[in-house]
């Protein structure tokens, strides 16, 4: 594969030795097509009503024309479905930001095209005048010898207000040929730089980066929703395993230990027997504590009340199990999607647990409100406050969970209180993302 096929135009300008390959021809091809598009675009500008249509047509060409200078073709804009009406297509066309970026690209292409046309015409005139300079000098000498006077050749580089110099000898001719060659190289380099600038600006204006980013965000949100659903399934499975397995074994163990203690008491009342009975009673108490902790853990995972009766009733159940007074107020009039209810329930459960453990509060207030397309849940206590949202894995985990449902979680807890945890969830968006839940 040749070097020219591995690089783009900007690399060529940084490596002048590549100008001795096919790249000058590629630059010339791009500049000629730029000039042609500029001339056509000038006609298009006269039809302002149809300008967006023409701009999109030019944009389709521009997305592929960069391949001449070694840039990959840009993807086309996504097409709408065939069910879209002509009126809606026309409205979308004239309101889509991509259309007006295409119009801006067309206008800039006109400016670049006419600038390149001026540079190429000027360079061509220098080449023509320089090529004719030897013949002009020879003609000048012959006419001068025959008639004694003649037309004096001037410098081959057209300048405003010129010409300023006369070229009558071979030394002057060589000097001006070298100067003209340098000027032509500089002008061609400027034209090549304009071509690179044009294709770079066009790629920025005509890229589908916004649509690509939106697609990536949608895919990431879908993946996160899928992961959350998978986590919920795992939670439900663990809850069932703990309820049907470990919890039942602990109940049986506690009963067996109690039975053994009673049997030991029936054997006698000597010191050894009483010591054994005391040990068994301690073991039974420990098993009951483990059973109570396991039940609390299982309820923290999930509760049948939530799935059977909804969020307000499940939160009421949490309030009844609290060791300090909890007031629950709800304005919900109907059931919420399962994902919303689960997320809100776990937020309330975690906030209530933190208040009971750390706040020293004497009262907790829980509000559940339907705020037109979103649910707002707040847990407030009159405790000591001083909460630090950056510490603790519980709040971080809740934030990730809430973010996965498209919501937000805020915590306010200045020193001295009160502490308020507020959850906001978009009900419709979550319902749509949860699908069959």
C-alpha cells in the first residue's frame, strides 16, 4: 500500500516530501470540485425557499468528498420511517438543527470555493506570464535591433497598480522565473491549506455526533436498566432462599435447643446440670437473635406487602416496625410500576434505618406524593443532622440505583438537623423502560 493511502491531507502538509506523489493531483481534484460546488451553490442561494433542500443535497456530497483527501466518509443522517407524512417531514426538515448546519456548511463551502478559485486563477496567470517571458524578451530584443524601440516585458506576477519592474535581460528573467515559482508554490500551499480547513470544518458541521451520542446514551440506559432488573431477580432469589432455607433451619435449631434445655432441667438440679441448662438457654437466645436479624435482612431485601398492596402500605409496615414514632402521608391514588415501587421502598427503608441508628431523632415524617408524571418521596427526621453524603456505601448504592431508574436523590442534613432525604423518580419514563415488570 502506498504512503498516500495511509495518510490524510493534513499529514501531507506536514510532510512536504509527499507532495512529489499523487497528492498534488488529489488536492487539485478537491479544489476543482470545491469551485464547481461553489458556482452551483451561488445559483442555489437565489432560491432561498428551497435552500435547506439544496443544502442537504450538498451535505450528502460533502460527507463523501473528503475521501479525496484521505478522510473516511461520514455516515448519512438517519432516515425517518415511511409512515411519516409529507407535512411532518417538511416541518422536521426546516426545524432540524442538522439542516441548518448543512446550510452553514454550504455557505462556508461557497466562501472556500471562491477563495480557491481566485488562488488557482492567479496561480495560472503567473504560470502563463512566466512561461511567455522568454519569448517576450526574445521578441523585445529582435524588435529593438530592427526598429530601435519595442514593447518592454514586465514582471510576470500581476500586482495591484503594477507593473513596477521591467525585464530586459537573461539574469532578470531567471530571477523572476524563480520568484514566480516560489509564489506559485506558496499560493498552491495556501489553496491546499484552505482545502484541509474546508474538509475539517465540513466534517464538524456535518457529522452525526449528536445522534451517535444519543444512541450511545440510550444503549447505556438500556444496559443499566437490564442490569438493575437482573439485580432485582437476584435479590428476590436470595430472599426466597433465606426465607425457605436458612430461616427455617434457625427456627428448628432454636426449637431443638429449647427442647434440650427442658430435658436437661428434668434430669436434676445439680450444679453441672444447671450450668448446661444455662449454656443451652444462651444458645437458644443467640439463635433467636440470629433469626430476628435474618428476618430483618429478608424484609430489607423485599417484602410481599410491597408487591401485593403497593408502596404506601409497605412503607406503613416499615413505620410500624420502627422504635420511634413515624408518620406516613401519601397522595398516591393508584399503583406505580414495579421498578418505581421497589426503588422508592429501598430508599425509604435505608433512610429510615439510618435515622434509627444515627440521628437520635424523636420523630420521623415520610411523604409520598404524585407530582404529575413523577413521584416525590421525602424522609425527614428531627435528629442531630450532620450527614455527609460523600461517606457511606449505603447512600452511594442508593444513588446508583436511583440513577439507573432515571431519577435523582438528594440529602440535606446540616449540623443540628433536620435531616431530609428526597427522592424524585419519573414514573412514565421508568414505566416504559421497565417493560414487562
